[in-house]
C-alpha cells in the first residue's frame, strides 16, 4: 500500500541478506491489488485504499479521477504495461498464514470456530472472525491499528499504522521469553 509499493516488491523479490530467510504473507491490500490486476473495471474501489498510490509507484502518474475515467480496456493496458509479471506472480503465490510453534502469523485474524487447516479467507485477510483463536495458539497479526503494539492472551498485534503514522513495529519471539518489540519512525 502506498507510493513505494513497486520498490518494496522489488526488495521482497531480491535475495534476503546472508543467513536470513524471508517469509511474506498475503494481506487485504495484496488481495485487492490482485483483483484489480485481474479486472480493473470491477475493482476500482481499490484506488481509494492505497491503489492510486501503488499505481503511482509504478509510474502511472495520472490523477485518480483520470484513471477512473479510462475505459476498462485502456486501464487494463496501462496497468499491464507497468506492473511486472514477477510482481503479479509473487503476490498470487503469497500464503494466507504461516504457523511456527505456538504462533500463527496472519494479516488480520483467525477464526477459532474453524479448524486451522480450514480458516476462512475473510478471517485471515480482513479479521472477520466468529471466535477467538483456538486454545494453545497465539495469533500474530497486523491490519488493526493500535498506537502501541498489542499483547493480549492469544493475540499479538503489531500494526502501528506505518502508512499514516510512519511508525513501523516488529516483534521478536523467542522460546521462553516474553515478546519484545521494536518500533521505528
């Protein structure tokens, strides 16, 4: 989301630093972008949720209303001309969640009323959940903005609204230790 999206995707596609592994997850903005890339005319609302800034990061520097006024064919052509296939493939292959030990990492939520291997997409990407995470599972998520990192019984929230506040938060999880956070501005 935002005016450095293309550069960020290039970064994520590059080899991680030596000795490091990189795990990336699908979020609601990635899902919205994929919908737009598949059929811009039916997903124009994405432009209001970071999509316009994302397209600007690829060099489509038109006014948002000018983009909306383009025919479906012209909009599809403009987007196809600047968004690399490698970015589309990367986004389409992102997993919805990742489990490691007692932690499950998902963009927005888990629904404890469903088995872990059958989590609803809306819960994982949008936080539309009927029940808290299952017993013994701690969800690590973003999506819901808090002024400070959130620690609850089964939820660790690390979204401090970087797109609006400039504050990006990370969490360090080590066996036997309480979570520690680093927030940079």
